[in-house]
């Protein structure tokens, strides 16, 4: 740590290994992982299909650059298009870069027409580069980094009239997370996303879904837009996209590619062969049976937490979709819950000082949920937050 920039609040684990739903530290202590690398390791740690795909790829080549064709990139793009909507795929290395391309696309498509503004939302998170930071609707990420990139307007999440008010002849796109993740696990209302799409069609705006956190089964459908029955024009993906290795993906809907020609964009490592092999194995593994299981586990988790909310009035709200779940407290005790769970061998995360977030892998079962919920009850009991206390 001595020579590492201290930008992360570290939980005190030095990792020795990880397998399935568990992480072991160097002292041999085992932790149940309910954060899965912040929604990355959806199939658990080191799933055999991914290990095999990476090993096979390692035996062939690691990096050759995008000057040459990688067969798995073609296969990944074909499968992703088949599972989303017709269009073209660009591979990058991270969520930030996937969004960066979406933002650059909006500018390129509106070139010469002075149409470049993007409506984003309060509480959103889209990345840490200057463009994605500027698109992020949380002041705490902006502080210290001004001047930001111009061209972003912020509407209120789940409030369609606030979006309408911001539309001007300069507006080119709307950028939204179907379920806000870093902002505190806020699912969009069904009608909100539907109305957004209608508004975008009416005003000829691009609807961009940032599914970097919600993609790859997290919300109980392969992509959240499918659960909401609202198809965006542009889809940005990362986190689980690379099956545990760095990969960002931007899907531009049919016809949009005309704005990009040779030299418009690029990346040395984007879609590197190891990440693509791992990601392709992951994408192939998320089938209907797995999605059904995610929904069943998510429902069970939500129901167990709701019972807890009845016992502990300090819980303000339980919300989420599939296995992306947040617990909001009336007090800033989420950090305490993380520390308590850690002592009990469970890894969870606080995305706000009063919001606890669960992003487990899809290989957990009901007994793991029971354990996590009972330890949370233990924490709230210890804090004397129960009914009548
Ligand atoms: C919705 C969303 N968009 C973008 C990002 C940025 O992704 P990355 O950290 O891979 O750059 C994140 C990361 O948490 C995210 O949750």
C-alpha cells in the first residue's frame, strides 16, 4: 500500500485466493462474497468455463492488437447482437470507456448541427474520465475537478417532466442507468423508462442505457432493458462483460455506425483476446435457467429483508431488481453493517453511509442469503435498533 495512490477505502483483506462464492485471505480466513468484485464475477470466482476459455486463449496468443482479426471478438459481437438488438459493437477496456464512446458518438452524430447536449440524471454514475465524470449526476465526484466538460444537463431520476423541461434544440441524447447502482440502488420505474423512450423518439434523441452494472443477468434478465421492455438506441456494458477480466462494450443500434469511419475511435487493448474469451464464455453461460434462478433468489432475498424491515424500523426501504439489492437505513449505519459482516466473514458494501448494497454472484443459494440476513439482524440487534428498543 505504501506506494499506491490512496484513492480507495480498503477493507483489510489481503487476498490469497478466490473460488466460487468465497474469498480467502492470506491468514486462511474464508469470506462469503456478496459483492462479487462490484458486480463483475457473476458466475462466481474462477468458474470452470471461463478458466478453460482463458487457458485455451493463453495457449494461442495474448495480444496482437486490433490491426488483426480475433475470432472470439467476432463470435462475441455476433452473440451479443443476437441477444440484444441489431447494431455494431465496439470493444474497449472498462465501463468508463464504453460510456466515453457513447458520448463521443453523440457529438459525432450531431457534428455541424450544434446538437450535442446529453440529459443525464441526478444520482447517476457513469465513470471517472472527464467526459463520464461530467455526465455523472453526483456533485461529490465533480468536486475538485472543475471545469468539467460542457454539454450535460441533469434531470431528476424517475421524473419525466424534469426531462421534458430540459429538452432544447441542442439536446441530442438521454443517458440513464435502468437501475442506478453507485447512486444507491434506485430502480427506474417501468413507466419512466417507457416514457423516456417515447420522448426520445418524439424529439429524435438517442436513448443510451448504461447497463455497466445491471447487465449480464444482474437484474434477472440478461440485460435490464429486456425486463423493462424498453430498447435503447445505444447500450454500454462492462463489469461482468469480461468474465472477470477488463472489458468494456458499446453497442450502437442499427444504422448508427454510419457516423463512425476508419480512425474515428480506437483502443490498443480494447477487446483484448483474453478478456473477450473470458467474456464470451460468461455470456454463453447465462441461460434462461440461470436467469430464472437469479429471479427466484432475488425474490427470496427481498422477502427475507422485508421481514427484517418489519422488525427493525431503522430500515427505511428495501429495493432492487434480481440480485442487485439495496437496504436504505434512516441513520448512517451502513459502514457499521459492512464492518460487522466482515467480522462474521461476509463481504458486503455500502454505496452511501446509509445504504447497504448486495451484488452477489449467481452461484449463491438460499442458505447464503439466510446467513447474510441473520448477520444483518445481529448487527441491528447489537445496535439496539429492534422494535421496542
Ligand atoms: C453504471 C456504471 N457506469 C459506469 C461505471 C464505470 O465503470 P468502470 O469502473 O469500469 O470504468 C460504473 C462503475 O461502477 C457503473 O456502475
